[in-house]
């Protein structure tokens, strides 16, 4: 059934335009050539592309650490309610067999989702620095190993699209070559790289970064570290957890402005209990509690376990910090689509998948469309 939305303020690649939006058979099409069985009055509403979360571990009590296909499908059904139309289930660094089991569970259900689409898998490790483990399982950390890399790729059955790596580790160049062969985007992350080591990584072809500032060598005026290198190099794009806690809100806003549109990707890095209504709460096998808006270890509350963010909240935060709506939308849609080669997603353009959100004037979500199908707004 074709649909036309009349007079919506539509966020496009080059600005905001009040226009009619048509889609049929799950694809945007020109209003003049698109049969429409349904008409929606978009007056006073804002249309943005569906959001893409390329770094999320879990939601609603379901997580990739469950290594259970049903958990991944449940994540898909819950995420669509928050405006996420595509996502990368993100696998923690862990013992090899547990990692592979989690990856296989995701690959098994790709294409069977009833909500947000599984657009790829992000493997957060295992080739990361022992000095920047963060909430990852230290037992699963490895120096770069081409055979392990190939086993990970095989388990993913073509779905591995992103991998976090500490580029200062020996044999990173071999992982870069394999990633290029299989179309995998490598991200600098969980790294203790010096400024010069980070520059070398960029020269090798690593041009994206995992959760900017978190779990990476920070900026010092004599050694700008990985964070400084990423910030200053125009070739680099970066994820950012825009909750105002993982990264100071003023610094997050400065980074978004400095990197510019297309170079910042909003992510949630959300953990399994995010959106879960009752406890106890567990993330990656560890009991966590909510403290000041983030998940921390119950046993060691000083250990930040991860985010409780949603993509819509990240989008709202970015705007509240002064980012234009066009830039906030790009950071949650067209930027990840461009970085990961999702040619059919990320913008409201003829021929692309009809993933879009209709927002009220206060930017709350009014309607969600995924592949042209409307979803009831019932955010958890």
C-alpha cells in the first residue's frame, strides 16, 4: 500500500524542506509516480530518516551476550519503538567460543527480524589493549591473530561490518589487509596508542573510531594521544556516546562541531538492562546498577559498565547542546550509512528504503515507518 505524507518539514542532506514524502513497496518514490492508498497530514511535523545504531550490546533485558537468536530478535522488536530502524548488534571481547557463539546467533536470525533490521555485526575486539580493557573480558583479549580473525569472519557469515582494534598492537597491518578484503570497517578503540601510533593507523587505512574519548589514550599537550589524533585528523570519523556522562556535554558538542557533518556517529553503546523495567540487572555476566544515568558494577560502583542511552535521547541531547537538527539527524542516520556503505539507507531520497520518523514540534516521536510499514509508538 502506497503512502503519501503531505507538507512535512523534511530533513534532507542539504537542509530542511517542507514537502510531500511518498513511498510504495517499502521504497521512497516521487509523489507524481507513486500510487498512494493512504494520505497523512504532515503539517507541523518534522520528518527525519530512521535512526541507525552501529554500537549496541543489548536492550530491554536482551543482549548479544545471551548468544541466543531469540534475544537478538527481541532486541529488534524493542528498538524499533525508539526510532531505530537498523542496528549492529555488538559483541563483547570474551573467550573465543563465547564470542563465536554470540556472532553465530546474530547471523542465524538476520533477515528474520520483525522490527529494526540487523544491518551488520560490530565486534568490539578481541584485538584490544590490555591497558584499555574497560568493561570487556580480559580473558578474551588477544594480540592480532589472522587465524582468529578468519574464524570470526566465518562465524559472521558475511555480516561482520565493524571491528574495534587497538592499532598499536603487533600485526595490526595483517588485520587491516583482511578487513579490506572482506569489507569490514576497522575502528580505533580500546587503545593506548600514542599520537604517532594513531597517525600510523590512519596511514594504514583505519579511519573510524570507537566511542570517542572512552577507553583510549587521552589528550596531553605533549602527546595528544589517540583522542587528539582522531580529533585533529580530517580523515577520521568517530562514534560518540552522547549521554553527557561518558563524554562531558560541552566537549561532546565541541567535537561534533569540529569534526563536522558526516564525521560523527551517534551511538548508544547500550547494555542489556537498558529499558528493562525490573531487576536484577545484568550486563555481560556482571550485576549492574543505575547510578547517575549510567550502568555501573554493583560490586565496584566506581567501574563504569556502560550506557543506558537510546538513540532518540542521543539525538535530543545533541540538539540541546546546540547541534542543528540536520547535523544531529545526519549523525544518527546518513553518517553511519555512509561509513558502512549502506547505500539504501540513511536519507529520505527516491529509491532508498522508506525508513523515517515523524516528530512533533518538541521532537518527540509521533510515527515510525520501517520499510514503509508503520509501527506503533510505544517506547520502553
